[in-house]
């Protein structure tokens, strides 16, 4: 019996050791599956619980450096806590506490190229987004499928490029108030050749975006033609963009 117990203990130790030293590259597959293969983990080094790499679009045009470290002490207490990035100037930073009933994100900061938007909406693949998107959220929580917290995002030096035309959208701001029953966000901008106004709403797990784009009186013909690529202008010349996605 002692020999069998020692054998089983040895097997458990061996499996644990193999799991502990599993390479970080193994995280590429779950990231690809979660994002419907829109994003991949490239150039991963280190281990699955403490590694470095880059979150990249499928074509490799966008690459965002990322590092992560799973809190071993918290894991020993039955809590899965992962720190993304560090206190420096990293593009992605957050502390995530993940659980089956509730998950929390603290001190979320993301600074990513606007080109990442093209991975979310195929229509933007013909209108290349330019500029930088910065997202900040001091505290987010998810429980029973609902998300609570506050989130602010800015698209700075926002522009859409198509051929020789560059559509200047100024600075686009989004403020989201996430509530247990419903989550809403408002979108608006300042400056640029296009006025932006719209909302994003969470309806039973479905994200609905409804945004109206209107060229300013001084906008060029190229700008107006570029907006028409997103949809047919109405009688006032405004283009309405509607986007829906499941969470």
C-alpha cells in the first residue's frame, strides 16, 4: 500500500511540475478561441503563469506588448489573481481576480493603436483607423453575467484613412456607466471634420452601438465620400452606423 501511495504521490508531483513549467505559448490557443481568432499571442516567452509576449492581430499589423504574473500566494488560498503589465508605462495594465461566480478588474489601463478597431468591425478594414485609444477603469466587476463599474475611453488624434483621403475626427470620448440591469455608454467628439454622437447599450448580453457621423460644413469632398463608405447618407448628409455583437 505504501508503495502504491508513493507512486501516486510521485505522479501527482510530476504532473504538477510539468504544469508549472508549461510554456507561455500555450495561452495562444485560448486567446484565439475567445476572440474568434481575431487576436493571437505572439512571441510568447516564459511560463504560462509568468510570461511576456504581444497581443497581435491575425495579420500581425497590430502588436501590443503584454506581460503577466499569476499570484502564487493567492492561488494557494483558492483565488486566481493575475497581474497584467506593471506600474511603469506599459500599454496594458490591470489586476484581475477571476472566479466562477464573480470576477473583478482593478486599475485597468489600456493604450492601444486604433487600428485594433478593424479587428472588431469588417467595415473598418477599408477605412484604416489611425490614432491611439486610451481606456481607464478604476474598478470593474462581473457577476451573474452583468458588469458594474465606470469606464472612460478616448480616441486621440482620431482619423480614418482610405486611399488618399484622411478623415479627421478630432478626439472621440466615450463614458460608460455599467449597471447590473443595463449598461450604457455615450460617445461624442471635439474637433475634426466630422461630428460624432451616439450610444452603446447592453441588452441582455447583446452589445448594440448606434452612432451618427455628420460631416462639418467645411469638410472636404473626400471626407464626405469616405463617410459614405460606412453607409448611405440620409437627407441631411449624416451617416448612421449600427453595430451589434454578442459578449
